[in-house]
C-alpha cells in the first residue's frame, strides 16, 4: 500500500489505510488464530474470538464502519460496487485464510466480496485489488478526473483504444481522426470504438448499458465494421 497512486493518496490525506495483525488479538502463548474444523476434514478455520476482539477494538469510537469479508462466496466485485464502496466513510476488510472463517463471525460483518470464481491462498491480494480500485475513485486522487470517467466500465462499456507517439510503429499507424484536431470527430470515433470493443470482447455488458438513440446508431455501425473485418 506504499507505492504509486495509493502512496500519493495517503500523502494527500485523501485516504487513511491501516493494517491490523490478527495475532495481536489472540490470548494464548502461541497466538493461535485458527483451528481444525468441527466434523473433520482438511484445512483450518479462522477462530471467531480473535476476529471479534479485533473488530470490536478497531470499530470502537467510530459511528459507522462498513465491515466486509473477502470471500469467494461474496458479491462479485465490479465497477458498480467499487463506486458504491468509494462513498463509504470507513471500510474494514477481513482477509480470510485456509477454509475460511467460523460461520458465527457473520453476525459481525455487513457482507462478503469476491473478485471472481476462483480461490486465493488468502484474502490479502483480493483486499489490495479492492483498495486500489476504490482509492482511484476518491476526489483529488487522480490528477485528471477524465482519466477515471473514461475508464472501462465507468459508463458500462469497455474503453476505446489509446495511441501515443510515434505516429507509425512497424507499419502500424495512428488513426488519422486522432491527429485531425477535430474534437467532435474524435469524440464520435472514441464512442464508436468503445462500443466496438464492448461488442467484440464483452457483449454481455451491452444488455444492461443505457444507450441513447445516437449510441444505438453507432453500435450498428460498429457491428457492421466488425462483420466486415471478419470477412477479410
């Protein structure tokens, strides 16, 4: 959490990120935070006592702390959820391990979040991804707000292609429209390319995207261009 954009966000006091060691909230001499599951089976389960002590201590004196468990059983993390969580004043992320946490802990959490249908060795990598996605949505973190507003998923679509110098690379040239200086033409090209990208890579997103009549016209053009490309 001490690199790049997150480091700058912390320096600007746009966000306060703290890590908590669960073993500090254990009471035995071995600092045991997990144990074998009742009923048998492989793996270990995180004990409820140290987790509840940690939650109580961390949330003490705070009016509202959104408490989430990083879990493959949780709500799928996407841009909409990132925007939703970025509006919270305080968020506490619990990083699960092994077979997960004792089910009785669920009384103390507000929900579960998953990065996708796969299992990690621990919740820390998932929490790092979530924090990174949220931090860049906070006001003042990204220098140019348009960098955020033009991102993939911000408007429900994938981003358009980006180009920089040189104008020609190994025979591949930057589209002439981007060199025209005509902002209306550039904006139209970018919108159509965004639709084309979405149609080619994530057509499922178009099913729930709010498209105006002008967007639907561009979508038809994008579809025709893709079909022509496939015929070549």
